C-alpha cells in the first residue's frame, strides 16, 4: 500500500513539472518496475492532479481500485506477450 502512496506523491510532482500521462508512466515504471501503477490509473490520477484535486491521502477504495486495474492490465500484458512470442 505504501508503494502506491509513494507513486501518487511522485506522480503529483511529475504533473507539476508538466509531464504528460504517458511520460509520467514511463518515469514511474523506470523506478517501480512491476509494482508501477497501470497506465489507466496513472492517467486517472494525472487528470485529478491537473484539475486541482490535491488530496494528500488516498482512501482504501482508491487503493483497491488501483490494484484491481493494475492486476488486470498486468495479466493482459503478460498473456499478450506470450501470444506474440508464439510463432
């Protein structure tokens, strides 16, 4: 859970720097690797921070939603890589 909180804090900084959601995801992925938030989650939080929703805390529901989205994205990525690898 702390990892997601750290990522959101770092994302807030990257948004303030003027990075796009895609650029933010690349930067977070470089640091957090497989623990990185999914692209849709980064986009969602990027929009919140860009619009001035500066919540410093995240609720349990936010974390659960992030985990479910991330898990689905990771599974789809994992299986699409396996399918692409078959020739």
